[in-house]
């Protein structure tokens, strides 16, 4: 049995039905906290970043996050391929080409931030080209065991992307790439089971960080914006885990074990 065949139930019906409402609440909270967030979030060092959208998302969906990171001082880029329908019709080849062109242009490794499916793409790019990647941050990305049964849109994804045509090593997806890798997840995720978004234990320079919120609102969640800024501000080669000290303990719940 492959890792993708392991059974993990999808999110509860209540979580799925309230996704839109909870995402709207995150957008509202972002508007209310934006000024405070701009003061608290650390400035960047100007290194290049690529932000990858989730399944059925596009660069437009990530515009606000990319603008925020640009204001922090980073050189921010989208993936430039319209709506993300999965690894089909040369998508991965085009993504790889764009990624390598940016790395060559800036002459230094990129950080990759990916929402959902975009996070899986980011991890695979880092696995193929670890010398070109500084940090990978995934937002609700179902790379773990049971990702197919634990995902609400899994059937649609499979219809658009037949498994036998996907040029990715399925058994490697849950293994983090050999670069600093942060997985941000929420137990309130109504699209994918949060257990499938956790890092495998026992790997250096990896961490799973829990937040409160929906799946669809992750790119507009102020707690995630701050967290991404904190992770990206770490110097090259100086990874350290995110600490839930002081006020952070109120915003970021205790990390969860996959079997709870």
C-alpha cells in the first residue's frame, strides 16, 4: 500500500461548510490588524521569494500576501501560470524553468512559500534543487500519508491529473526536502485533513506550526503573515525553530500530534 492509499478521513462536514464564512472572518481580522502587523513583522534582507498558489488558485489569490512581503523588503514573484490545475501539460517544467531563471537572475537561493498544492510543488522544487532554495514554507499542504482520502477536492484533482501521468515520486512526498522547511497548518482546515499537512518527525531543520483558521483563508490570515515574515527573516544558514514565547503563545496554539 502506498502512502497515498493510507486512509485518513476528510475534514468534518461542519468544517467544510463553514470554510467560506471563516475565511471571511480572517479577511476582516486582517483589515483590523494590518497596522499592528506592519509594526511587529520583521524587515527582510531583500532575498528573492516565489509564492505558489493552491489548487484552483492563482497569483491573484496571493496578491495581498505578496504585497505584504514586498513591503518587508523582499523581491517577490508569483508563479506566473494562471490558475493552478495541478501538475499537468508541462506545468512542472514551466515552474522549474521560471524558478531556475529567478535563481540565476538574483544569484542567490530563493525562499518558496506555497499554499496547499503550491506547497507540495515548493517542496519538490527544493528536493530537486536544494542548492537553489533557502527556505520552504507550506500553508495547509497535504503532503503526508492519507492525502488523497483526507482531501475534499481529491476526486477532482485526480480527474484533472491522472496519477499515472504525474511525474512525482509519491513515496517521497512526505519526506521533507534537505533545506529548512516549515509546515503551517490548522486543525480548523475544512479542505484537507490537518494530519496530512504535518512534517514527518525526526528530520533536521523542519517544523510544523499550528495556527487558528480555515484553509481557504490561509493567505489572508494575519497570524500566518507574521509567521511567514518571521521564518523568512532568518539569515541564510541560520535556521532555528519558531518559539511560542510571551504573546505568541496566545496566537499560536500548541503543536498537535498526528494521531490525536
